[in-house]
């Protein structure tokens, strides 16, 4: 069954408008720019209107069941060359989706290649491209059809720095137009999908490509032909990151500066030799997408108010804890943005500097030359700062320097790797800092996690039953108030995941006299946590349930990142 789109019915087009539409399709394959000339608001309406004039129906590919078995006998070069895709078989005919209603040559080519009658339907070009990448893989177009195109075409990816390479065979292969285009397509697709990391892994059977989107790794299908380009792809990425392409025995780290579809993007590259070849992980830092604001990272009013009071203290240590990728850096950057002004000097020491902040002095740690967190912190204090940010307290020397900085009248921000807020006190004591110093300098600890937010387009409200939720979920509150919570469904807007974006859940511990006394006595973190809860601490789990009740996330997401108190 083909599911047609339901759109407003526009008036017929005259010959001038049809000619305009045909020209637009031949230039870039889209009708978006000429939609107003056709009396339409969107490209979708324009394509539907042109389709009605030509007797073709516009379908919703996200709701169509595609017969993938047709791909086994369908010439893939027709998909890449003409932008068509087989949908289903109807007796002796083949239903084929196309994004260009004027391309009769494409339909003739399909009929000649398959020996079947062709029943064309229309689909949005962007949806067709997603369908191709979903079932044929990232880079499929490049592998099969690039060489027939202009070799100089680089797509929407532009290097912001000149790349250099030698005259070795590996370097020459990496600079071939097809390889350059292929790597650019992988990077462009990752940025468009809002991926935070790109994993290119060498396996026994070939390359494996995964994107981390909203904190969860998603495998990307790639064509098997891509495997013969494996060495060239790895070399191309090394060249872009200014690394040694001949060195395959030791880890290497580099950085790529790009402009993708007009947006500046920094890519941190880490390469490690593994059993079947080198593995590459690229951290994507999209500057235009990041907004460092405490109001925008998901804190409720109570937590925001308490945290804002903490960051305005004249001295002391404020810690943010959580695992890698839990948003600690974003929270700290947002806090610095909140308090920066012309009267306050702020200096940070980071490894690495992820984003450049206007009005804040940032230092890049360089351990190989002795510029560690501890060494840089000692030097920072001679630059008369008011506020200091230490990227991470990793060892006793850094911890002691942070404590001394706070005792001499500075406000110090830093991060720790602990499971909850209460564990930060014992973590510093275990490093070797005297308990009385920890208890007297740590003013507050923020533990946090990131949960995926439900897609607003497809989330589904439902009334939970006891078996749908864990024992500590506030089900009584939901039933008494007649509330409904939401669960993910999946649509084309969210790539069928049911989620779009992430939001933080927080556990803010503010040190009081009881907590300081307990910390100085080296008691366990669970006892400190109980004392904090008596003082009003809202745990990560409880904050997560509040996000569920507010319709922001699902029960499964809270269960994924937190444990019961």
C-alpha cells in the first residue's frame, strides 16, 4: 500500500510555472527556491502540485513499506545516477520513487534495465537520499557514481586550513577525488545527524562506521565496496588532521577545522592501532549549535537558583561530577558565561580546549612539555584571577593546588569522575587531600547525566501501569492527578529513534555544617548522601522522574543513566 501525503490542493500551474519548475529540477534537483513562484509555501507542496499536473502522486517514504528484496536485482547505478528507488512490485510492473517528475529518461532506463513496466511515484529528494543511505550506506553514491561526475566537486565540506601531503603512494591514493568526496560525505552526514562522535573501526571483515547521536551509538550501513578504500580513507583523515600517515604503530591525536554547509566545525581526531588496523574516533564540535546558558541546559528553577548562588560566591571549590559525555564541560562553560563581566578575570586550564569562549582566558594543557593541570594552576595564580576553572582534578598535586587557590580567595571550578555528588568528598580525600581541607573548601557538588528528549513530533502519551514502571517511580502521583506520561514512537524527523536532542538531569549538593563535619570524619559517601537528602537534596533519579512527568523524556531513558537511590 502506497501512502500519499495529504497537502493543501493548489491551483493549476501555467506553462511558465511548469517551465520554471523544470529548470529548477535540472539545476539542483529541488523545488524549494521556486516554491513561492509556483504559489506554494514549501518544497513539499510545490512537488505535490507539479505531480498533480503530470498525473503523479507524492508519497511519504517514512510510512511506506519498501520491498528491499528488489535491490538484489535492481541496478544500483540507476539509483545513484538518476535518484530513483524501487518501492514494490505490482504484477508485471515496478513502483519506483523519483524526486524529479520531469526526468522521463530515468524511468525509461529503469524499464530497459529491469524489463518491467514502471509506475512512477514522487518523493522528496531529501527523503530519497535518506532512504539510499539507510539501505545502501553512507558513501554508496560516491563508490558507484562519483567518477561519472565532476571530479572537483567537494560537496558541502570545506577545509579551513591547507592540507599538506608527501608524494608517497598512500598519500596519492588519499587525495583521489573519490576518496576526498567519500570522507567529506561521512563528515557531512555526521554533522547533519547531530552526531557528537564518529567511530571508524577496522574489523576483520572490513570497515565499520558508527555515529554517536544523543549519547547512543548508531551503526551506519556502508556498501561492501567501501572496504577496498579502507587504507585511503584512513590516510585521508590523517592528512586532514596533519598526522603522520606512515606511522601505524602508535596512537596519534590531531584536529581538523572544517566548514560544513556554512557552519564552522572542529573535529578532534584520535587514532589507535588495533588488531585489524587503525581505529579512528572523531569528536565533532559544532560551534554554531552550542549555546552556553544555564537556563538552556535543563535545570529546573530550584536547582538553577541554588547553583547560581553557588557560582557567585567569592571563594571556594565548586565541582561538577559525572562520567565522560555527561555534559560537565557544558555546565561549567555555562556557569562561566553567567558570571563573566569586565570586573572579573576568569582563567581556565583545559585538556583539550573544546570551545573558545569570548572574554575568558583559556590555557591548553600540554603534558609533554610539563604544562599539566597542576603546573598551569600554579602559574595561573600569579596572573591575578578571580575565578579559575581546572578541567579535571586527576591527582593529588592538582587537588592540593585547587584547595590552596580557594583558600587564598579564589573561586575554583573543576570536574571529578564520581557516580554521585556525595562521592566527590571521599574521592578528593582518597587522593590524599586532608579531610579538614576538603570539608572547608568544597562549597557545592553538581552531579549530572544526559537523557535523550522525546521527539515532539511523534511522542505518545499513555497511562502507565504498575508493570510499566520501576518500584521507585512516583506512580501514585500520576494516577491521583490523572496525568499521562510519554514514550517514544519514531518518525522521519527523529530518524525513527523516537528521540531528538538531550537534556540534563541534576543532583546538586550544597555543603552545610553537618555535611562538612561528616566529610572531615572520613565517613562513607552514602552517609553524606543521606544527610544531604535530609537537607533537601534531589537525587539524579528523582530529577529524572520529574523530567518524565513533564513529558521531556521517557522512563527507559532514566533507567538507562541512573540507578535507584
